[in-house]
C-alpha cells in the first residue's frame, strides 16, 4: 500500500506547491490594467479588422488611453461608437469618415471568358498561384469568394463570377480588401458617387481581347470631365475624389461602360 501512497502523496505535494507558487507569482507580477481601457474596449464592436490602424480593438483601446489618438478611427463602429468613446474620455466628439468597400472589376462571365479550367482548392489565393487564375484577365476578380468568407457582415457575395458588395450591410472594415489577392477591392468614402469598375493596366487592345468591360484608356472621360478629376495612369482611368463633383458625365461618355455611378450616401451600416 505504501508503494502506492508515497508516489500519490509526492505528486499531490508537488501540485500543491506549484499552485501556491503560481498564486504568489500572479499577485507579485500582476499588471495593473487601466479601467478606462476596459471600458473603451467594451464599446468597440470587436471586429478586430485593423481599419483603425491598430492591431485589433484591444490595440486601439490602449492607444486611445495611452496615446490620446483620435476617437473617430473605428469605421465599423461609425459615429455611434465615436460618440460613446468621446463621452467616456470626456473629449470632443469627432465624426467618423464612413467608408464602403468597392470591387473594381466588371468582368462578369458574359463580359470575359476563361483561359483554362481550374481544379484546385476553391480559393482565390490558391487559384492565383496557377497562372493567375482561370479567367482571361489576370487583374480581375478570380471569383472564388475569399472576400465573402472573411466578411463579418455577409455583405459580399459572388454573382456572375464577380464579387458584389451590398452597401447596406458593408461597414467599411476592409477585411475583404486585405484578402483579395489581386487587390481589386478598396474602401472609399461613402460620399463617393463614381467608381471605376476595372483594374487592368494592359493596353487597350489587349484589354478588349480579354474583357468587354475593361478600361481601354481611350481618354474620353479625361477630356470631358468638367473638373479635371480623371486621369489615365498606366492605361487605367483613375478618379481624384478631391476634385470629383459627382456629376456622372464620365459614366455617360465611357466607351466600354467601366465607369459606374454609385450612391452610397445614407446607406452606411444599415441592413435591408
């Protein structure tokens, strides 16, 4: 019997000693957490998207208290979160610049074509490793939904081969933009009214061979913009939103209809 009791007693003693040591160490080495950080963290939405520029909500909460950064950096939380943080910290409220994710590709299955049949992992990141994916345009949407899977609000879906973003569900967190291997998704201020639905920088002739909705760099939008807000850079139309007046004339004159009118104002952070 003693042959059993001695080992059991030894193990129990070691366990008790370790428990006492851990308790003492936890008390001696405890780090005091500013209660304000916890209070601010509870207000944040918990998306941990990094849109604020910090490593998740914990990082932003700490920066608000320790570094005094702006209270309006949480795009998914919008004005409501900014107001709550301002009230907690006793600082002036700052309006959030609300943003909406936009997919810069119009290469639907009817506008473009496949160059091969892909049979690998159903992932845009994986497909891109094999000759840039199966679609003819190497700059366009690969269409396997990495963006849709990462969206915390169900705002993204793949429709007709291209990512579609529902602005009434999108909170502008930018997670979809981060996972897109072709970088064709960006977040824009929700006041934007005109977007370029193309990301190809190939020459016009090459674009036309691959996609009927791709920008061919014809310069017509540049010549007719009343505010000189559009330029063609690397064969692709680019809008300067600081100059854009939102008249939509560029969309009217676009030869291939890759310039689209979008009205996101007032739909931010609402559900259908």
